[in-house]
């Protein structure tokens, strides 16, 4: 039974696939009755057929695919910019808090604290530059710019977190 099923199943599938209706072929032009009359004019191509029609159809499909790809990439860019903007605003608030508390740091820890703030400022400038690159990125470079901006934000987040844990007076 199984052998018969495996033998019949491909035949059924082939016959179903092969039964697609195909468009009727254009009628052949009529031959001249007799004699050496002029050749009949070739039948005009219907739009969308022939080499020119296929080329135009391919161009239209390529343009539509590019447009939909650009739309998707732009959507990805907009989502990334919105997410990073929210995160960056929160990080700027934390940096401002660290700078405000710099006056309460004991003299012994002042140099370490200032060094950490300098490092954080440098990372913040780098993150801001990567964020600007993401905002200005072309559709081809969005993924790379998004990854770079997220990496810079992660470094900045880690530096702030470490500074808060080790340097903040309790």
C-alpha cells in the first residue's frame, strides 16, 4: 500500500501542476492568397508582452521592491532612533546627577571621580556621534549605524553604572 501511494502521489501532483491553464497563443497572421503580393504587416505587440514588455515589467517590479525595502529600512531607522533617543535622554539625566554630586565627593576620591566623569563625557560624545550617524544613515547603512549606536550606548550605560556603584557617596 505504501509503495503504491509513493508511486501514485508524484503522478497526481505532476498532473495537477501540469494542468495550469496557459493563455491562448496569438493567431498566426493569414497567408497571402496567391501571387507575389506585399508581405502582411506584422501583428502589433500587445502591451506587456515581448522583450520590451518583459523588461518594463521587470523594471516596475524592481522599483516596487526597492520602494518597499526603503520603506522597511526607514521604519527600522525610525524605531531605532526613537528607542535610542529615550535611552540617551535617561543617560544624560544620570550623567547630570553624577556631575551634581561631584561636590559631595570626599577629597580622597575626587581624582577617581573626576577621571570617571571625564571618561563618561568622552563616551557620551562618542555615543552622540554614533546617534547622529544613525539619524543621517542611508538605507544601505542603517543596520550598521544602528549597531554602532547601540554599542556606544551600551558602553556609556556600563560606565555610568560602574561610576554610580563605585564612586557615589552613600
